[in-house]
């Protein structure tokens, strides 16, 4: 596959995923690529992260597991990418690869899960909202009021726009199917073992640090997409990013969250509780903290526009490369 086809591959993958998503009927039958990766990571965790092992051994095992996981994800994807162009006409090979890459994007599913929180708040009140938001965040939702539920949903939308949409799209544009597969392996590992808990502090260290690295360009791009989609709110989005993004405890999540907060005139992030532990996080934005279900709807509208910005830029790059070749 030649370099000039990579943006076109991304454009097709984004279009397929936005239009169709991943067929839910397939999950009970064959699962999903992330489920397959998760099963392998869980197996590595059981066998190579035993509590009786020394800390140094667990850290080295975690690094080895990450390298093996990357190989398992990227090498078959690279072989498939080469094979389809050898046996199929270029247009059909590109379509097959785009269909495969679309399974590793999350535009549609992210919208669906966050919209479910708004619907729950609107129709079922606080209890239903807490239940819905518990499906997409890891914090203790039992202590959240309605504003806290709404903020949690919007924060999840911003962060997962970067992790679940922009980052896999970026690595697809850089490395095709192997690139997006490798990224998804790293990101899944970080979500499962990249925590600062007693069990995973050492074994998940490599996955967490590498995930920070590979998400760095996407987090900045996501903030840019949000600002470009914000129209008159672009200035406020950039001001919030410049002032607040660096204060987030994540080196990447602060960028899209601050952009979203500034664009919507909200305050996001801030103190939150994980289990019984209170995390005294910095606020993103200087607007009101009393978010509502209507604000979730506004955030979703902004998200759709930002996805369109990303798609348009990818399409423009594909067109330019086509004219140059």
C-alpha cells in the first residue's frame, strides 16, 4: 500500500464507521477486535503479573507483554494489508482495509453512549443518569448530583473523542491498518492495566507511558478540531486550552477537555471521587459548573461538528495527494 492512499483509507474508514458502526449482532458471534485484545491482555496479566513476583520483574514482564501485544496486533494487520493488494484490484483492496479499520474507530458508539446519559437524565432523573454514566466513567457515581453526572458525560465525550476517534484515525493515516491496530492494542492495554493500583503500578507502567506518548499528537489535534467546530466559541476554547490543559493530571486529556469546556462556557474536570479516594483535580474552563442534560446535547452537537472537521481535513489531504500523484 502506497503512502498516497493512506488518507483515502482513513476517509473511507471514517465514513463507514459513522454510517454503520460495528454491527452489534456480530459481538455474540465473533466478538470485537478490542475484546480479542482484551482477552490476550487479561491472560498476560494473570500469568506474568503475579503478586509474588518482585517489582522489577513485574515491570520487565509488563514491557515484554506490551511488545508482544504490539506484534500480535500489528504483524497480522500488516500481512493482511499486503495480501489484499496482491490478490484484489486496488479499489476493492482499499474498501476491504477500510472496512477492517472502521471496526477500530468509535465515532458512532461514543455518540450513542453519551447521548444515553442525556436521555436518562431527561426521562429518569438522577438515578437513571448515574446508572447511564457509570457505563462510560470509572469514578464513584453514587456521590454525583445531576450537574456532576452531566459534567462526567461531557468529560468522557471529550477525552474519548481523542482516544477513541482522533488517535486511531491519526495512526491509520500514518501507518494504515497496522498503525491503527497497534494503537488500539496500546490503548486497550492502558485502559486495563495502566492504573496506579497496587496490582498494576509496575506491570502496567510501560503500557501507561507508551499510551501517553502515542496519544500526544491526537490530543492536540482534538482540541484543534473542537475549536474549529466551535465557531464563535473558538477563542474561548483556545484560551481554556492555553491556560488549563497543562494542569490536568493526564498529559493529554486536558487538551480536549479544556477545549470542550471553553467552547461550551462550562467548567469541567475538578475534584472527583474514585471509590473512596478523592482526586483534587484542576478545573478546566471558567464557565458554570452546573451542567445539565441540555449541555450534554450541546456537547454532542459540537462533537459531531468536530468529527466533520476531521473528516474534511482527511478528505482534503486525500484529494491533494491524489492530484500530486
